[in-house]
C-alpha cells in the first residue's frame, strides 16, 4: 500500500463515481479501477459495491475512509509545516477565487488582502470550485471561496454569499417576459455543463428539475460558459445564472439570450470561504482565518 492507493481510494469514495474520480485525478478510468482492486486485494476486503448504475462504500470502505483522510492530511501538511519552521518574516499564501465571483465578494477579498498585507502576501488564484476545494485540501491554497455544498470533513466552511438564480433562456422564445414557471421550459433541453466547470450544486439542480418534469438534456464535453450561452442562443436550450445584474456571469450573454426569474422555483447558489481545519487550529493559518472571519462576518444575500 502506498500514498497513491489512498489518494485514489479517497477520490472514488468522495465522488462515488469512477469516471468523475479519474477526471479529478487527471488519469484514465481503467488504471484507477486497477489500483482500487489492488488495494482491495491487499486489504482482503471489498471497499466498493459497484454495478452499472451506482458505486457505494462497503462497511470496510466506510471504515477505511476516515483513516485514509487522516494519513493524507498528515502527508499534505508536511510542506507547510516545513515552510513554517524555516521561513521567517512575511509569507506568501493563495486565496482561491471561483469563476463568476460577484464584485461585492471581490471587494471583501481585497479588504482581506489589505488587512493581512503587513505579515502575509495573499495572492488570488482562479479556478473552478472543485479545483479550489482540492487545492485547499492539498495545501496549495490557504483558503478559497467555493460554491456549496462542500462535503469534505477536513475543511471548515464559512457561508459568505447567497445568490438567487434565474433561467438563461432564448430571448425570442420569451420576448416580453421577465419570469417563467419551470413547466414553461419543459420543451427545452437543460444544458449539462462539462464536469470540469460544473459545481456539485448544479448536479443537485439537474436531479431536482428532472424530478419536476424537465427531462431533455444536452451534455457538453468540452466547453466553457460561452459555449453554454451558444447552446441557449440556438433557441433549443436553457441554463441557470445569477439574477443580480452585477454578476460577472452576465458577461457571457449573447444576442438571443436573457435571464428571467422563476415564479415557482427558488434556486440559490451559496458561496463559502473554506480552509483546512487542522491548519487553523493552532496551525499556520490561525491568524489569517481569524481576520477572514472578521472581514466576511456578514453574509451577503442577493
């Protein structure tokens, strides 16, 4: 057994999907499956129940998960503990910034950067929520703003913003309208964004609207938010976006797209500040997290 075995196991255990875990690990699915089978042979226990529809942890897998996380946390902590012991004076750290971050949150990040400038150079690092959470977990980022939910038990979460979502729809199909019911979208395809840019909350939204009758899907493989807007502009699809006109996500609007509110549905995108609990509890992030709690003390509700 080696560290990679544990990293692979934790990724599959958290994703409960071998393909998603492989993408997260930047590897192909077959070698990931082989590594998991090798670990199961070494432990002489099945760690996952697998079939064509689902992946679930066995009792042995549930027992191993907290142990594996603890080992990986200790290993991930080595670089920053060494830096802390050998690097005097002003340190450099990174704060993760998600795509489409609202200007009000950006202003708070600037305030945090200014507050800690005397003893810490806090640099911004952009990325998707999944990548940012992984960066915090692996100690490449000190803290990050990420979209909820965050299920990693090793991370502390401070909610900082709640944004009401609307539907991005073809403008010509909904001319003169500022709102829609969910049923009004049943003949359109919901655009499923690529896994790399899709947050966990949008997976939840996907399941919820499917249960409420939105059955058509277009799954994009390699495209950004501009590609999603292109699909909506064709008149055959819709997506979700922040309603607030100050949101940077409105910058992806095209000629035949518009954002409207819902009359019978209230989706909200929640953003939180996240950090590793062990680094804040007497660790090297103690002071940074204390200042961040003060700066982000009042959650923003839009």
